[in-house]
């Protein structure tokens, strides 16, 4: 059976829909999960969200053992979590860093991602539709085989 694509979401993303709609839009996380599953087609998706850093590290460990690719929106942990970076370094497959907003157009606290240095690719500023783009690109990438 094909290994799933892990789509991992960090702190506060469970509040999408009502959270700062002028920045994040009004699409809820449940709707984003449906978008990811639709975009994946026949490919399997493991979709997770947690407000706890340890849960995201554990999810990356699951992906190391059982996943084909990782799409990660670590949210605020993007700028603080060396633990997430260390976990991603152990993953052999493609890692796509994703942000709903363009972090470079935001306040300076959002300008330096720790994850970009270990990511295969970075997708940002497309709103919730960025998830669709990320999953479709990941499916193509995995079909193409090791790069
Ligand atoms: C989400 C967050 O929660 C912020 O901490 C990031 C990211 C941006 C997003 O755009 O998806 O800065």
C-alpha cells in the first residue's frame, strides 16, 4: 500500500475560519482537510493539527516510519522550534513548508523561518488554496520518484 502524505498543522490553526480572517481567510481547518483529500486523489493523506510542539514532533516521527512526504504548516513554531527542525532532518522524503499568508509581508517576528533550511520547497501567500497546490505538487513529486 502506498505510504501517505502527512499534512501537519501547528498552533492556532484549529481556529481557522474565525482567526484573523483578514490574514487567514474564512476557510476552516476541516474544509482545508477536505481540500487536501480532494487534491490527493488516490494518494493517502494523514492530516493532523496540534497546539503542542511535542505532538508535531511525534507526528513527524510517525511520518519518518510510515510516510512518503510531509507538508508542514508549523504556524508560530516555524520561527522558534529547533525540535521540529531536528525531527524533519531525519525524514528521507520531500518536505514542503507551507504558510497561508506571505510571512515576508508580515511583522518582522515572522520573517525568519527555521524550517526553510531543511525544506525541499516553501509555499506561501496563496491562502487556504496553498494546501491544494502543495498536495498536488507533492503527488507529482512522489510519482516522479527520488530526486
Ligand atoms: C500561520 C501562523 O499561525 C503564523 O504564526 C505564521 C502561518 C503564518 C500561516 O500563514 O499559515 O506566521
